[in-house]
C-alpha cells in the first residue's frame, strides 16, 4: 500500500473508533438519548472527519520533501476512512436498544483497533502484544473517562 493510503487508513480508523466511541459513551451516560447519540455520530462523521483531514494535511505539509499529490491523497483518505468508519457506529444504534448498541459498538470499535494494531506491528516488526496493549489501553482509558465525564454532566447539569 502507498504511504498516503496507509496514513489515511491508520489515522482515520483510529480517530473514528476512539472519537466516535468516546462521544457515544459520554452522550449515553449524560443523556441516555438515542437521538443525541445518533446526532453525535453524524456530527463526528462530518465535522471531525473534515477536521482530522485538515490536521493530517497540515502535518504532511510540514514534512521535509512533502509532495503536494501525496499530501492531498493523505488528506482525502483520512476524510474518507474517518467518515465511513464513524458512520458504521450508527448501525447498532438504529437497530438495537441504546445500551445494547453501546456494548456492540465497543466490541466493534476495539476489534477494528485490534486488527489495525496487529497489522501495524506485524508490518513494522514490532511486538504485537505491546502494540495491542498500548493502543487498546489508550482507547479503553478514553472510554472510561468519557463515561465518567458523561455521568458528571448528567449529575451537575441534568
């Protein structure tokens, strides 16, 4: 695979999983509203995909020897992967009760992140266990913090 595709895939998938799950869990904990969670997913899919794509674009532009075609390719792939994978989290919310959808989404998201981590570690000759534990550890920490923040919001502002 080419570098811009890999950059967009890695960043887009990781961001889609962590950001979308964090938002879903926080909104569920603070509102318990299916509508709020659906609105959050759609907002993340659009606004955050554009934001992440621009962030990757600017970061790539700062690299020595940046080639405009590769910069734009990484930008486009980041948007595409973030947008598509963020939207996949809406499916369980539409089909299941909200609490079950959150659990299914966590399993789905951590599975995506695990596969990505495994492939990255394998391609770079790194320890698969270290890569998995690092990436899943950060993701789980974000989810726990998002849940806690959501509960505090519900308590103090609800």
